[in-house]
């Protein structure tokens, strides 16, 4: 759950949740991460929050984004 009162940026909280899902096997190698629109609706955050969270996960090497296709868990 994302909690604005924590003092931790929302995009970092979202990245934490998605990272845990990836490492926990909810999204396996090659699996699509839900769309921006889906994440916005599911977590009640702004589009920029989702984009920043994806940037964090890309920088960590956990996901890759394919223009026009979506974001996917990086395959080993």
C-alpha cells in the first residue's frame, strides 16, 4: 500500500511494491508490468509517479521498456 504520510516519495514506494512483486514471482522474467493507466488506478497515484518508479526499476536493471509495447521484467 502506498502511504503519503510516510515521508518517503510515492514513486519510491511504488518502485518498492513492484520490486517486491518481481522478486516474489508475481511478475516473472519476460512478464509485462501493468500499464501506466492500470497502476495509476490501482495505487491512486499520478502518471509521473508511475514513470519515476519505472525509471528506478530500469536503472536497477529489473525491467526494460519497449516503446509502444510496455514495460517487461528483464529476462536473465
